[in-house]
C-alpha cells in the first residue's frame, strides 16, 4: 500500500512540474515570445481594470466584449450593438494606464462588414 501511495505521489509531482516548465525557464508563454512574471501580472491588471470600467459604463455590454492584453497591447473581440458602444469600449481601453495600443476586432451587430483588426494608439502630447 505504501508503494502505491509513493508511486502516485511521484506521478502527481511529475505532472505538476511538467506544467510549470515554462515558469522554470524564466518566462511565461509559448515559443520565443516569453513574458516575465511581472509582465504577465501587469497585463492581467490592465485587463481587469478595463473590464471593471466596462462593467461601470452603462453604454457597454460587458458579456459580449472580450479583453485580452499582451505586453500592453489590448485586443478587443466580440460584438457591439452600435458604433457608439464600440467607440466607447476603445476609448476606455486607450485611457487605461499601461496600454500602448488597442486592436479592435469588434463587430457591430446587423452590419455585414464591420471593420476588424483596426489599430488605435494614443495621440502624442502637443509640445
């Protein structure tokens, strides 16, 4: 019985360590595009902040807009009822600290060809 528990413990430990292999290499992610733990937590914080602002905003339907952040670049996927909702979602994302640009893949309901993959960046301050 003791051998069974020891074997089971070794298998579970091996599976756990195999799942942590990316963390051991000094970064998180696939391929050569690795992010540090700090970058991952910063991106998660940006996503959380944007989602909170969407929840507070009466014009945005949060369940239909998915927010993904990678190295400060926010990608918005999902549906908006009208252009004003999509524009507001982009504006909130751009105004979030730590965001360098926003890629909108939002589709406007009842429009056959909504623009997708449009990139928005903050305007440079006037000198």
